[in-house]
C-alpha cells in the first residue's frame, strides 16, 4: 500500500469552482495547512470569510453537513455548512470560517488557561440531543450510525475488508510498513476485553478532538472543526484530548467539571482504557499508512504498557 496523499488543487482551479458557485465576487483564495484527508482553502465573499474543502472520500461531506446542523443548532460553535458540490472526481464542502487559530499555536500558558473552556465545550458537544437517530459507530450521510452496537462497529472497523474506504487494503501494511501483526493483534484483543464497558453508552463523538481542531483567539475558544463523527462512548473524545495535551492534567480537569455539573460516569477507568485502545489501534494504522514511524513506535509503547 502506498502512503495516502490528500487531493492537490491549484488556487486557480478553486477560483473556477467558487466563481460558478457564488454570484458575488470571490477574493483572497488561500490554501490552508492542516487536514490530513482534505485540501482546504479560505476565501472571502462580500467581506465574509469562508472555507472550502475538497476530498476524494465519497459521502464524507454529506455527513459533515448533518453534523454541522446537529451541533450548531445546539450551541456548539461548529462551522455552519453553506453547501456541497462536485469538481471533477472530488467532492467539496463550503462552510463559514470560524475566527481564530488552532489551539496548538497558543502558548502553553494560554492552553492551560483555555482548558476549562475546552472541557465545557467537549461536554456540551458530547451531550448533544441526538433526536431520532439510531445506530453506533461512523455517522452515515443520513445521520444514523452504521452499526447496531458499539461492539459490532469495533469489530468491523478493525476487520481486513474495508473496501471503498480510506482503509481499503490496509492488511498490506503488515508487509509494506512498520505495522506489526503481533502488536496489532495483542492490542485488538485488549480492546475487545475493555470495549464491553463502552458498549452501553451512545452519545455524539467528535472523533478527532485535539488542539489542531479546536480554534481560539488566545482569550477564548472560538470554535471546533473537522469532526470524524460517530455515536458511542463520549470518553473516546476525552482519551484523544488527553493523549494530545499530555502536558496538561486533562483527565483530572474533566472529572472535576463533571462532578461540578452533576454528571456521574460509571466504570470510568475501564471505559477510558477501552477508549485508549480504540483510538490507539486507529492511530497505529494511520501512522503506518502515512509513513510516520516515530509516531507509530511512540504510540506502540504506550498501548503495550497501558494495562501491564
């Protein structure tokens, strides 16, 4: 398997797409860094800033539109979706641009100061009302989970057959990359043992909740972007945040806030371990596929020592 490369477009191509979409003049088309799966550009229309994202992963933007409507209608500062379209073999999504820079660009002191607000927003997002939606795991374009249970999803997402997805043919990574079959199998068996604790819980999961997808102006959190949305145990998001902001006491801060607002989390320790293994297996595969060996071996050691 070759290393995945996100789509590449020239600014002139993006300008053509936008000129056909908007009646008013589009200015300032600029490529943005970040985004491992999409090509992202910012631009302005009538002095209002927007973002356009291009992807070759079918259906992902219909899901993002659903998530945008779900969250932004419940007070979560997620970019409102303006529209979807196609350009050549790519899908694109246009949304309003939220002001601010990613939290990763803030100083350590600013990040520490902003952490309580991050946790408040995380809690609000995880406890969004899900309406008549059903299912677990990845959210489909219709807004439902793709599987009947969390356990069914966990088994499916780690299965060899991932035809038509980003992970199509991923078993070849055992031969072509640093991904080790014995390590993967060991962590997978541990995941199955602990995921029974995650199984009963169904909430909205952002799916990629870290400092590069949290925006701030340095004084406050201005927004959350780039969800890889799922239904399941919200501690998956906490495990992600804790892994990325490891210099901060994320878990303790989170537990303090839950106690403060009266939310009880049964089997917290077992569920957070299950969440770490779930995230970790995705991380191992992703780092191997992207060719990020240092990140792979660092995560590998953490997972193997997690329950020893």
